[in-house]
C-alpha cells in the first residue's frame, strides 16, 4: 500500500505524510501515536507523475503544477521518507 497526496503546500503535505508514517503529529486525531510506516508520495513527484497517462495528468494536475511550490513539496516528501526510513 502506498499513500498518494495532492496537498497544495509543503507544510500540509508534510503534516499528512507524517500522519501516515509516524502517526498524527498534532496528537488530536485517531492516528495519534500510531506509526503506520506507510510509504508516502506526492502526485507531483516524478516517480508518481510518470505512472499517469500523460493526457490525464495534463488535464487533471499539470495546471496546478505550474502554480504550486513543487520543489518544496517534493523536498518535504523526501525528508519525511528519509526521516522514517520508508
């Protein structure tokens, strides 16, 4: 199982990524303290992007890719995966 995110900011992507890997970092949700250790990726990452049909990606995602802070979102995902070893 892999978690695929589409969060629009590096901060939100990191919170969601940490939630499904380390457990809810806010300690208020049902996953508080529960580390699922699931691998997590963002739809903007090349290894995910390359899995989509190009026409579907262009229609559904590409316009957002041009306005989002793509590099920081990708860096946040990689940092979470490295931190938890997933």
